[in-house]
């Protein structure tokens, strides 16, 4: 699976619409402190279904919406669109949107879907909001100081077993 494009609007510091094409190979994001590098990675995780505001460095999920600056008013919504290409070379667009005072809404290829559908889309891939491929700032020290059970969960994710747990839970509810 490959991420081909990321479009952000009103997400954290990305108040103006940003459109990033991600070419195959290595992509580097460079810039001064506070320019939004970590916000970009958080936008990826958020779109893939992250439910923990704290892991997005916010107190509540609404904190991902542009909060305004001295010169610009706050925004009323945040939206991120992620275009991926799956193993069969099919393009899939995932959109997550949050409005002030309302929860998150998800779309896959323009259709309204549940958060669970997005989680299942990524369940088998080494991607998703908790992908071991996304290592946020400070996470390395968290791995080192983790309790054995926490470290086991991290290893399960890295081994791709976590997706099976999602599917098992889904099956048990049916
Ligand atoms: P560093 O090099 O220090 O790691 P960085 O490039 O990773 O920096 P980020 O942490 O992505 O920077 O961006 C931080 C900036 O995003 C801060 O200026 C912060 O005020 C801004 N920011 C975060 N959330 C919001 C929000 N909801 N509204 C407006 N700005 C926000
Ligand atoms: Mg950073």
C-alpha cells in the first residue's frame, strides 16, 4: 500500500488548503521548529482513524481544528483527504472531517462510512493509526521504558497481528 496524496484543510496549523503529492521512494519533510512537520504525520494518523486526542497532542478531538492566530480567525472544521493505492494498484480515497460541536465523519471513495470501516480497511496493512511505521517524536523512549505487556502489544502491531484482533472483535459481535 502506498500513500499518494494528502490534502488538508483547517487541520491544526494547516489553515489554508494544502495539497501534497507523495512520490514513490523516500520523502523528507524539512523545516524550522513549529512549522508543522509533526502535524503532517498526525494528519495521516488522524485520517486512518486515530481516536486518542492525547496522542495527537490535544486535550479533545476538536483541538485538531485550526484554533486561530492573532491575525486569522479559527476554522469551523478540519478535513483531511488521503489517497492510497492498495496492493492491487487500486486507488482509494479516505476522508475524515470534524466540525466544531460535532463528531468525526468518514468517507471512503465519496461514500459515508463508519470509523470501523476505515479501521478494517487498514487492518491487514502495516498502516493504520497505530502503525509501527509511524514513530512520533518521543516514542523511542516510550518503547524503551514500556512495561512488558505494553511492549508485547507494540510487537504484535509490528508483526501485523493487531489487524487480526480487530477482525476477531468484529466477528464476535456478529
Ligand atoms: P519541531 O521541529 O519542533 O518538532 P514541527 O515542525 O514538528 O516542529 P509541529 O509540532 O508539527 O511542528 O507544529 C506545531 C505548530 O502547530 C505550533 O505552532 C502550534 O501552535 C501549531 N498548532 C497545533 N495545533 C494547532 C491548532 N489547532 N490551530 C492552530 N495551530 C496549531
Ligand atoms: Mg515535530
